C-alpha cells in the first residue's frame, strides 16, 4: 500500500513538475538568453555613453582655455553629431535586446506581424508629431543650423520664442539654458525659425546719439581713437576680429544726430564687446562735455538679458 502511494505521488509530480532535463532546457533555452541579453543591453548602453563622453571630452580639451561660444563650427557640429549618434545607438541596442528577449520567450515573431501592423498604424497616426520632430532634427543636424554651445533664438509660434545656449541636441529635441539658468526643451518639429547668434562671427552695432550743434569733426576724431585703443586693448583684442569702424551719421532727429560704430567679433562675443565699447564712448565724449546715453542695438546678451532682434547683430 505504501509503495503504491509513493508510486502515485511520483507519477503526479512527474506530470505536474518538469524533470531535471526539462528545467535545464528551460534555463538554457529561455532564462539564460533573456538574462544575457538584458545584461548585454545595459553594458552596451554604458559603453556608448562612456565612448560619447570620451569623444566629447577630447573635443572640449581643445577649448580648455576658452568657452563653448568660440569653438569652431566643425567642433560644434561634431559635438551635436556625437550626441545624436549615441542616442540612436542606444535606441538600436534596446530594440535588438527586446527582439531577442521576445524570441527567447518562445513567442513566434511571425504571429506578431499582423498585430504589430495594426498597432504601428495606430501609433503612426498618434505619433505624427514625434515623426515630425525626428525628421526636423535630422535636417537640423545635417544642415548644421546650430550645434552645442551656440547662442540661438528659436521661434516656436508667431508670438513665442525661446533663447539661450544650446546644451543638448538630439533628433527629437533641442535643450537650451536661458539667462535665468532654466533649461528649456523644445521639440524640433515645433521650431519655425532658428536664429544663430554665434555662427562664424558676430557684429556689435552701437548707435551713439550726439546733440545737434557739436563739432562733428572733433566727435568723429574722438570716436576713431576709441576704436583704435579698443583694438589694441589686451582684453578686447582677443575678442575683436578687426578694428571697430565708425560708419558715420546713421540718422538725424529733431534734437540729436545718431552716429554708428560697428565691430566684428568672435561668435557670441558681440554683447561683451558692445558693453565695453559703450562705456569707452561715454567716457570719451564726457571729455568734450557731451553727456549721451550710448545705446547698442545688440539689445543685450541672451545669456544675461534680452535677445537681439536686428539682423546686424546676428551675423
């Protein structure tokens, strides 16, 4: 009787529980591949991030004694391209890992084709904005509209803009840091116009209101000397591409005459140069007894104040 009970229990256990060989088959064919693919995906993700950080650090090392605004256009584009490539590589790694995990679970891939088609169509209609963002980001990168470290102004709608320094560019979004230190994330598909304030070179434009009746010859001579001294200044000489030029009378109003001085500068440095030149001009004109409020049309640095809106200051 006891033997028959043991035999019955063994028979039930054999039917309900898999044998040792069955457990080994499950471990080798299903559990182990899933674990391996998950570990591989995590390791590859870390490797891609590490490689991206190494390459960008090597680019940054070339500008250790400068800042991101005065990088070459090639370096800015390389930095943005590395970020995009790493983002795409990570996405591909996880997609491949997910496919192999589904395969290891024994789910027939062919059986998922029809449901995937339906789901893909539904997602496609609902994710049109995402596709638009990806396409816009692709052309943004390939056309080198802006890159890491550029100071830009993005027009999102007719009345909404975003400005600041580019901190990250992917195929889907652009991240900016504004004057308040806030990070603004803008989907690439929503960008109507991108104004790059730090591409190749920039120009500081200073309009100087001078009262009517002053000796214009003496004023012009004085402003020429201001430009010459600024170009030989140890600080400004590293920011200026050539000597500031006095363009002459720009306009005549009822009570004053507007003179204009322009200066070509390194990318993004027109704001600093404009502030310095305005202070020099005010001090110089004060020696002639002329009190003016010299105003620069650059409108301020978008990293510290209002963003320029006139074309002379953007190129």
